[in-house]
């Protein structure tokens, strides 16, 4: 893969076979590229837009906006310029926490059964 361009990350993955070499850590232009290897699968998203998060959670975008506006909700967001990004892993953790809290409240109401 020595014919891979230096700007391999600026080339769309679908048109550049060097992306696979870069992720595998054997691209000579980047040395030990294992340090930049993501822990995700090739097509797995690292974050979602508000609309995508709403679709994933089966709620409205307005509900997502309300969660973002409510500083006590703990809903995970990152702002990149004006864009709001919801990190995938943090969304999963937040959802797990919400599920645990719901189960604890439900168990307390039903007498701990």
C-alpha cells in the first residue's frame, strides 16, 4: 500500500482502498497507525444528530430538544460549532441509567417485589 496518498483521510472511504490499510495499521505514511484506530466497526457511527437520536429512541425531535434544554436531564450532547452531536456510547449509557432509575422507582412503588 505504499502508493497511498498522504491525505488518505481526506479521501472518501468508498473511493479509497487505503482506508482499510490505515485502520489495519500497515500504512507506511502513518507509521504505527493503530493509535488512531477507532474501537467501532467500520460503518458504526460515533455520534448522532438530533433527528437520528429521535429515530433511534422512537421519540419526537421536540422531545430530544426538551432533553437538551433541560440541564438536569443529563442528556449527553456535544456542540461542534452550531451543530449538536449526541455521542453514541454516552447515549447508550444515559439510556441504561434511565432504565435503572425507572426500575428502581417501579420496585419502590410496588413494595420491592
